[in-house]
């Protein structure tokens, strides 16, 4: 087997040194009837065979690049520079362990420090951690953190929050007996959550741009929350939007969680992604997840280490802030490298191109009889109201090679109001031809 | 060569990407336009490449040499898997694309689930947990959901775990609203069965046991443990971090396990990537299977289907605990893991486990000449030493570990498990050749001799052959600096 | 522009340090009317646009992997392990210069030394160089070398030699007034060249397996050449064959040149490839190309350097053995890495699988009415005689998605005898299904 | 860490590939089966990976830092180009696949040819030369073929080349059957026009001049040189190694050039890869175009076609010199080069040339404070120094260069061109930022000061911060060891 360096001669010699009569001697603690179980699985295969098997599976899927593509809702098709993939495939990054031995892990630690700085700058917050699994689990952890900070029980979820984020957060909160108030689906950002905030409210969670694409001003809700001693958690699922929009920090958020996939990371059918998590300095020690900090070595040279591990499970065990013991290391690197390439100038331009593409797409689709654009303001994603069931329309368009967006029924299967909605994203990867094809085909199927 | 931070090199107007000019014509941002500087310097492409290549060269990695980290399983990462994960049909696939457009992806998840169920002998698996600890959460949530279904959630609130457990075990139990109690170990490094039995009762939700355990030993009484817990009405969560020692040899399902997470990045070699991403699918027994999280994949009428909500799960006769993450789990890790499994086959998976155990015992046999094994007898896939051999040398476990860096090795896991004084836990994995192991053992034996010979100063100074000497972790934690702050421009005030 | 680190502020500051008034000041030696010429070319583009443009071009080609594939004749479709591509993409290999500074180029030098050892072992020769551009140019250089060694003028080319190799060699020899005797096309390895060898013959060049796939025993011609004081140059265009066949060295060759593409290197539409060049110790100093040799450093540690550069152009200028100042560095690395993975055991197995595939393919095709297998012995390539024009058949089959092989008319456009021939290669990448499709489609079009 | 040879690690029965079992049923090898051991050890995949990763870490590379090699042009290698070259339609395409199956490949070659012709202002280009020196051969062969067509091949046998020429120039001329004669240089580092004119005559086939020349200077009299040679009935071969200094600014075709090779790996940044593969397309004037080698691409009736033989070229009104290589040239380099060109565009190519020249002049301006420029005035894309500044220090050019290694830099080109004593030729290229250049200049200025301050021992000992100290090249050449030889097994005789 190509991955195994030992050969039979080695094995025999080594058993001799050990003083074992055969390999199963070493497994003698295993109940005899459980040892050497039989498996209904194939034997080993060469690369060519494995590539064929998995290549066939891959070919049954429709890649985003294969045609006009407008699917978003928390995962976005962006162009990733080839440099990024080269960097993350460096052996020294790809096959490195968690940087618990900082003397020989400064490469990983320094990019984590750069990542934290980038995330803090983007979100307008003071500190950021070294990433979460993804945006949705970050949202759940933020809700738990807000409970710790506020020492209160109630969490309010905006009706514009991605339903998956809501579901994950609910799952997390209910486990510890938290009370969750889910606002009604809020297609056009008209909800008013302020009345819901009371003295037991730990936090309000609001997304911008929200799941329907609406750009939301958080200032009002932030003020209202703060007035009642509650925190505002801002959720950003499209981090590119931060190149065009005021940061949540500027609008008063206390914790910002985001999905960083758009920068440096492919769609990957939903994972691995990279959760962004940032907050104010004063809440730093309540943050979950890994943190990288600056320090000096024995010679006084600047270096970086994982720090504040007194919050973490491997030290605190049942007193930890969270059970999380991984960050999204390599995805973080992809984010950092792509963001370093972009810089402020590139990110702003990228954001502007995304907005252009969405406006163009909205204009083309909105001009179709019976189609209504729900949003007044949006960044690179908006919602269409169709005169018929959106799920069917999306299926028909997929049959025509156009991946048109996410039908409302997929995310709100219990809601009648969502049935005819379709959420459409347009990024820098969308061409004028794509838009024209989409509009033409949509006109046909309506 | 020192490498500055990108923030110290780049400028706000530099960029390493070329983009067409935006139209500048439309603005539907509702007046929420970003009007202040963000604070993100850019670098040209050559500068970016060099920045990260230079940083990479400050790292140690499995492609460079052995990574003998007990409990962390750093094995060879085949590049075939990287290639597969990057096929456009997998890498460029949207999680919310219509089911008709993702049949191959669902097939892959289903296939991987089949392998995991078959290798563990368990009837169900939750695929969406994003990492090992997330898988633990999933398993403990399933237990909680099962207790709720039995109406015992209010009464069964205690979870038992050995002192030697990974820190995530108690942390996870608490995150599920349980309280945690230690199970003492016996003198052989295993769970003390009698002591365990004493702690059982009708307030016990379940136990969390790692097997092979964190001392690198197989829990001989595993079935008795399982039976005792089941008899007491509790569930058996098995921490699967060490599944790699027995994969293809032993099915946890044959041992009475109710739930076990599998670290795809350990047992099935998806790259650690400097701290993630991981992936922690969690196998479930018949008793827990109905509570599996959404989404999951089913196969009907020749098509794969996604069950995405609790309601849909109910229609599928389940009582799903809900959703753990936005999408379908770590697909990028699934492709790599299945590629790894198909490559190994059942024979290769078994051989890998055997070689891992053989390598660990070989290291144990060779090192015990100068170092002190924590327990008698053979080990499984990792060899545990304590610091008795360093007694009176002035050299501590950490010094010994840091001295390994100067020999060209990554240190072993130290001070874990907590039950052993000055623990040193060495896991060579099956990826090391006999030649590498011999060089490694020679180096460690030589270090042990030097420690005993009184070369304490050299140990205290180590490492010297690394990009950095020992770093001041206390200072880092006392006044945390978690981000770069631009220097105050001195002339700004003038 | 993303590749250029200077910005306008840098440029201005630097011009100031230089003391130039503007950039064209630095170009003042250029005739004014030639400076700043206009070009009918587009301006710079981003990655996404470039990928689209070139991706469209790529999509117009039929990749070998896209269906049943049987084309060979000097370039072969083999499976390359993913490890190989990872290794050659390492920054430290990919972006390194020629190892003229050995202290910081031991990585390159050591693999060259390993490569030379591998090539010598494979060919059964005593020494090998660090590679040539490709097999065909290596063949031309070998003919020139034989002239230098033998101090004679005549070169005999076998009728089984790849016509392109013959053409390249002729081009090289004619430049320096060499006499070339080209034997007639020799489909079934029945030629007798011995009579042609005279006292003015520098060398005989024979290929095995030859261009028609025939496995040739070189012993007879080697003896005959040596008897007359001439050299035998053996050409191997399919290096995998050396895992199954006696080495040319064992059969008496004096110089062995080969195309190493099959190991580690993709088809790449004909290049870059990697020329293998090996000879006997006594001719070492007459070898063209780079050589890597073992030595020690100032501390006595083993190390490697480029050596015998006294043969080379950069030292000897007009007295050099050849004008060549490049090897096929990265392709050499790909070869070395793949060969290291294979080892003796893997190479032998790979060769056996190739032979299996060819035998199966020949049996399937030979069973078709009117189709004749020309060869008695072959390795992974053989020649079919069809009852009709082969070029048309190949085109028809290509239309059906089968790339059937090389029609004789493509390589011997002037030969009536070649018209109905088709040279078919089968490697480990050929499946039984591929063979069945090929046979079925061939039956249809005949 | 030292890394043994694969031959010292591996064994003949180990392999790092898994292949199905051969049938063993058929043998049509005519009794020529390999029956002896080959002598090729194998390594498992993890061992192979580690072997080559460790080796790689002994190299210096452009991704790590500046490579100030005059005349060798080590610039940034964009990874986009690597990605493009690996598209299956390019990377997995057979050179003898039917024309209908390779239209996109022929289009790419045609497009690249268009860019090269446009950038050089020349009417034709031979694409197949495999490297720069191969391109020189192509160009000189075209000249020879043109002379033959004129019936003057027998009489015009002399080729003139400056003393400062690359060694390949005379070597190539000789390989074409010409004799070579030096043209002296003038005190400004350029061709002495008067001396050149004296050497011209009706036995001159042509001249070979590099422009910008190897002293990093533009030949001011380039047109007068061209005119003089043409008037004498000869042709003007321009060595295009330094085309990167003027690409997008100046068209060689406007200067009277008849043939010029273009190093795609220099000007258009295909990776050097530790010594190749290169690629040397050669542009040709009207006079030489008919003699271009086969194969080449034409476009007819909406389809690309290959002209593959001399006869086919004749039908296309050519007098092809024949074939230079088996297939179509370095396609893998063509894809990379075109990707590079499309990325830059005409504006980027021009800016790159300007930045390259600016960077070189900046280095010249900064370094002349402590080092001695070989010539007065501005330079083009490389700055040439001689060793006058080291006079009486005991430090020689080679010592100075090796000391750069300890500062983290690859040495500059040394002892070339030959016309300058102890030459040091520095080409920073456009890929270096001002910041990198400043660090580089600081380091060299400091070295120069230290040399003058008498630290000769340190220079003689350099490098010490490298995987090896200075290597004994004399010993290597005296008794060449070009391959690993297994040690005689000591017991074999017993």
C-alpha cells in the first residue's frame, strides 16, 4: 500500500525488538471476538481507480462555473486568485499542526495575527479571534457569549436572519435552557424589534445585508439594545459587502460574526468555511475560540503565540467558554492571503463590481412582466417575487443550465409567503451574457 | 530572514488583483456606504507570494519530518485527496444548488457515511459536525434528546468521564447542560470499573470514555463498562479521537458504544492545516439514530434527497435534534476522506492501524532503555512516558520537548494526559518508516542521556535552532495584543 | 498591475534618487523615433478574464482523458501520481534558477544526481547527463557526439526510427556537412543495416521499441558497428518499456537517448519533455549538456555541483561540445519524483500492465475483418494495416470520440506504403471498455 | 537536516504507487525481457514526499527573495500561468492528435505568435525552438539557409560577435558551420562601430549582437550597425536575452534586426524550474521568414492547420530549414507566456520594462556610493559593476558574491560579461518593490564597507548560513562522480 512505508521484513524485525509474537499480540486487550472484524468494503485501489470513481461522482454535479449562476444565501461564488491556492497548498502550511509549539510555528501564528487584524478592521471592532468553524456556528457561539456577558436568558432573532443561522443558534441556546424569540420572516426589512427588548434580553441578532439581500442600518436597534443593557450581534454572511458598506462596528454592534468564505475560499458544497468573530476589547476574555497574541522570545524578538487559553477547553475543561478546540486554520490562511492581495483598494473595487452586477441583474429581471424586486436597498443579492411557485421555476431553469438562486420554500418550507420568492445573488463572476440568458429563460418559464 | 507583518509592508492603494473598472453608475446601498478608511493594506502579487512563502518557512510540517504528537495523529496527507477535493464538481459546488444539480455530492456523502457505518459497526451517522468537538456536541445532544424522549432529561443530569479525558469532553457535557464528574483510573492506566459502577445511578445521563484511551491503552473492560452504563439507564459516548488505532480491526459498535465522533483529520488524514478545518462525523446507535441532526441524505426512487428541517425529519420517522451548522458539513473534508478510504480499502485501513500500533510499540520498546514508560505492557498507537527518568536532572518535560526541536523534530504531546506526571505522549503513526523511527529514537535516547549527564543548561536554553527561542506566553496573556495597531504618526500633531 | 510592486509615488522617489527627469530619460540611448512604439494589442486584464479567454481555447481541444485514447508515437498518456505535481510546484523548485550557486541549490543538484543515476540504471549505461530538451534533440546531439568521438562523417538512420527524430538529426548533421543515410521505412523490423556500415560511418541510430512498436534486438547491429569502429546509438521513445525489456546497454549500445516524458510528465501537446542521454564512461567528456557531480564542501560534507563545464558554451564559447545551456530542469524533477515513487517494483508492474493493455487491444482489433497486426513483437504499441486510408479512418473515429492512433500518412506523407497504417498505443490508462468501444467503432467505419 | 540519496533510503521491493496486478498471461516481447535487476529503489509515498520537500528546502528561489542575476532575468512567476498550463485541454493533449481535436491549441500558438510578432515588429516567428540557445540555432540556420538560397553559403562563413556576447553565440555559430570573430567594444561598453565596419566584407554571413547588451546598455548605434551589416550583404542576428528591458517600448523590427530569439522564461516569466525547461521562439524578418522551421501553424477556411514537413512548407511558398524538434515546441511554456501577456497587456508589458529599467538604475544610483560601476551613465535593466572597489581588500568578486548568501540573497551574476574585470551584474527586474531594493542595497553597501574595512576572512569563509559551505568544484571535475554507485557489500566475497 503506497502510503505505508513498512514492509514485511521491517514488521518482523520490529516485532522482534518489541518481543511480541505477532501483531495481534499487541491487540490482546481487545475482546477476542471483536478483533479482526469483517467488513463489507473493497480492498485498496490505485490512484487511477480512485480518481475515476470520484471523478464520476464529481461529474454528476453542476459546478458554479458551468453556466449562468446566481445562487447565494450565505455562500458566494467569487473568483479566487491562483496565488491563494498555491499558498494554502504549501506543505509547511497544509501539513502543519495547531501552533502549540510557537518556536516552530511562527508562520501559522503570524498569519493568524494578520487575520485577526484584518477581521477587526473589516468589522470595525477592536478584537477578533482566529476564526470559527463557519458563520452559523459563530452566530450560535456569539449568542452563548452574549448570555455570559449580559447574564440574561433571552435572545431575539431578526426575521432577516438566515434561517440556518437561526436554527443553529436555537439549537445551541435551547441546550442550555435559553429563551429564543424568533421574529417573523421580514422580507423587506420593515420589522421593528425594539419592543421585544426587555430586561431579560441578552442580545438581539440582526443580519446585514440580510438573507433577502436588504442592507440594514443597525444604529437604531443598537441604541435600543444598549439602552436596555442588551448586546447587539451583527451577522454578515457576505463579507465582500464590507468593502462597500459601513461596518457593523460603526453602527454600534457589540459582537460581529460573519462568514468569510467569500474571501479566498471556494463554495465546497458548504464547507469548510471560515467563521469571523469580532467584538469589543472589553468582552475579549469572553470570546470563544483561539486567539493569537503578540509577545517576545527569550532574545526579545517579536513573536506570536496562542494566548488566553485559560478560556479554553483544554485548560478549563468544564469551565471553558466553549468546547471548541479548532479554528478553520487553512481557510483562515486562504482568507488572509486573498485579503492581502486585495487590500483596501481591491476590496472596495470588488465590492463595487458586485453591486454593479446585482443592480444590472435586478434591472434585467425586474423588467419581466409579473416579476417584482422586493428590496429597496441591496448589495449583491436581492429577492424576486414571482407570480408562481419559485421552487418549480428554479428547477426548470436548472434544467436549462441556469442556477437561478435559492427559492424561498427551501429556506422557509413552512411559510406560504416564501413560496414565490427567489433570492438572487450576482457577483463579479456574472457576465452580461449570463444576465441576459437568465432573463430570457425566466421570461420563458413564467 | 525576518518577515514583517503585511500591515507594515503594504499600502492602502496597492493591490495584487486586477479588476475591471466598476460602472460607478448605480448606488442602491441606502446611504450606508462605507465612508471611512478600512485599514487594509494591499500587496502586489509577487510581494504577497514572498510574504507567505517566507512565513511558511518558519513552520514545521509533517511533510518535513515526524510529528510525534500523541492524541493528535499527524499522518501523511496524500495529495491525491487535494486533487479530488478541487474537482470543480466538488470544490465549485454551491450548498443550496437544486438537488438535481448535486446528485454526485449527495452520493459522495452517502458513500462516506456507508464507510463510516461499516467501519464502526454502527447503524447511523451524523455527517454535519464541523470538527471533533462539534461531533462530541452532536453525540451528547443525541443523548440529551433521547433522554428527553424518555422524559428523563430533567433527572438524568450527570455525565461521568475519566480524569484522563480530553478537555473537550467535560466542556461539551457542560455545553449540553450536564454536570460532569470524574471517574478515577486504575493503576494500569484504565478506567476503574468498580469505582465507575459506584458512581452510576438513575441521575446519570451517560459516560464519555475515550478508547483506546488517552494513555494509549485499550480499555480491557470496555464491554463491562458499556453494560454497566446501559443497565443504569445511561448512554455510552465514546470519544473517537483514537479510532485510528483500531480502524479496520475492531468495530466500536461491537463494544456497546452509543455515539462516537470520528476525526476525519486524524484517522482519515485530512490535513490539519495549522489548526483546521477538521470534520467530526458522529456515528449513532439504534437508540440514538432517530435524533440525528439535519440536514441528512436519503436515497429514494433512484435519487438522493436532502432532509433539511426537523419537520422533514419527522416525516422521515425521526426526532431530529435540529441543525448544527448552516450547510451539509465539511464537504471538502469528506472528499478527501473518501479518497483516502478508497485508496486504502479495508485491507489498507487495517494494515494502517496495525502499523500505527507496531510503530508505537517499537518506539516504546526502544525508548524504555532510557525513558520511563508510564504503564507496564504494550501500548496501542501511542507510547506514554512520565518524567521519572528526568528526576533530579533539573530538566523538565517541557525542556526535554523543546530540546527535540533542535534535533529537527516537533515535540511530542506534553503534560497530557493529566493523570501522569510530566507526561510525554508519543504517537508515531503508520506514516513513519523504520528508518525514521530509528533516527528519532536515537535522537531521544541521546537527549535522555544528556539530560542525565547534567546538561541542564542546554535543555533550558532550547530551542536554539528555530526561528524563535522560547516565547513569553505569560506576557502575551497578561496584556493581550491581538492585532496590529498602526504606530501613532509622530508628526501628526505638528 | 498586480505583478508590479512599484506605485507612482515609488517611481517618482526613485527617479529623484537616480537624478533622471522622467522614465524616458533612462531610455535616451534608444533612437527617438523607435521609442514608445504603438502596439495593436489589448491592455491588461484580470485573472478572471484571462482564465475565461484561455479556458475557452482549452475547451476546444480534446484531452486524452476525455475518451478512448490510443495515440502514441513518441508521447504517451500515463497516469501521474498527484505527489509529483505537488513536488514540482514547490516554490523552491519551480522558481529556482540553474544551480550555479551550489551552496543554495543542493536541492536541485541532489535530484539531478539522482536523476542521472536513475537514467544510467534504466539504460544500462555508465553515465547520464542532467537531461536534454527532449528525445529528438537528444538524438541530434548524440549523432553530433558520435561524429566527435569517431571523427567520421557518415550517420546511418534506421527505417524504424521515428521520422521526426530522423528529421531533427538530419537538420543537425547537414548544418556541419555530415552525410546521412536514411534506411527505407521498415514496418516489421526486417531491415539489415549491416552492409551500410563502412569505415566512414560514425554511428548507426536504431530505435527500440521502434516507431511501429517493434521490439528490436540491438545486439547484432551493435557488434557489426563496433567491428567497423562505429558507434551504436539506441533511441527509446517510450521509457516505460525499459521496465520490461533488456536495456540498450545490455545489447551493446554506446549512446542511449530517450524521451522521458512517460515518467512524471504530461502530454502537453509535445513539450516541454525531458530528453534522456546516457553513454559509456569513456565518452563522458564528449557528452553534451549539463552534468551534476558529487564533491565535498569546505567542511568535508558531501555535496553536489554542476561539473565538467569545460565542455560547455559558457566557458568554451566557440569550442563547446554543443550550444546547449539549458536542461529540462523541472521535467527532470517530475521524472525523478515519479521514478522514486515507482521504484524497480512499480516500474516493472507498470510495464507489465502496459504490455497487457497493448496485447488486449491488438487481439480485439486484429480480430476485425481486413485488419492486420503488422508486428510480431511489441511492447505497448503496435501497427495496424487497414484495408483503407488510415488518415480518414482516424478522422472518422475522432468524430466518434475515439482517438485511435497515428495514421502512417501523418509521419510519412510521401510514402504510399504508409497510407493504410495506423500506429496504436495502449497504456495502463486504457480500460477494457475503451478497447471495446475502439474495436466496435473501427468495425463500423471499415 | 541532512537528506540521504533516495538510493540510500529505498529498497527494490518498496513502491509508492499501487497498481492492479498484471495478467501475466501474454508475452510478446520476443525474448528480450529484462532479466537483470535494474537498480532503482522505490520509496513509499510519504517517504517520497518528505525526501523531495526536504531537498527543496536546500534551495533558494524567487518566491523567497530577490534573485539579482544579471542576464538571467528571474522575475515573479504568476501561479495563474501554472493553472492555465494544467487545464486538461492543454496539459493532457497529444501532439499527434488529429488537427480537428487540437484547434484550441493551434489557436493558442497562433495567438502567442501574434503577440511576439507585434511586440517585436517582425513579420514571422518560428515557435518550435526549445530554449534560448535553440532559438539562436534557429536564427543562425535561417541565415545560413538564406545564404544558401542566394548561393553564398560557401563564401560567407564568418560571423562577427562582440567580446561581451553570451557564450552561446559563438557556440551556436560554430554549430552552424560558421567561424566566429570578435568585435571589439568601445570605452562606453558598446560595440565599436568603426572597428565593426572594418571587419565587414563579402565573406561575412552576419553579426550576432545582444541588445540591450550584456553590459546592460542599449547599443546607441544599433541602426548604423544594422545598416552596415546589411550593406555588406550580411544579416543581423539579435540575441534577445535582454528583450525584457524594452518590450512594449521598442520594436526590434524597427532597428534592422533579421532574427531574434525570445526567452519566454525571461521576458515572459515562465518559471526557470532549476534550469529549464526554457522556450525560445525566434522572430524573423521578411528576408528570413521563408526559411522558418516546420512545423508551423496556418489558418485557412476558418480552421487552423499544421505545416509539418518541408514539402508542405514548399507548397506554402516556403523553403523551410527543416525540423528542430519532434513536435510543436514548448507548448507548456506557450500557455504560460500567453497568460502572462494577456494579464499584462500592452500597457503592463511597457510598464514592466520601465520598472525593470528604473529598478536597475535605482540600484546603480544607490550602490555607486560604495561600489564601482563599470561604465558611466544610466543603465538599462541591469547594473554592471567591476571589482575596482575591492582593490587591495583581498576580497574578490566571488567572495563578495558568496557573502551575499549570508545576507539572505542569491549572488548576482559574476565574472560576466568577460570584458569587465571581476564583473558583477545585477538585474533586479520589475518584480522587486522599492522596499526590497532598499534592503538589498543596504546589505550590499554594508558588505562593501566591511570588505574595505578589512574583514577579508569572513568573506573568504562565506557562506556559513547555507546548507553547504563552498563546494570543491575542482575536485568534482578532476574525478567526476556522476552517479551513485552501490557500496560493495563487504560480506559478498565471504
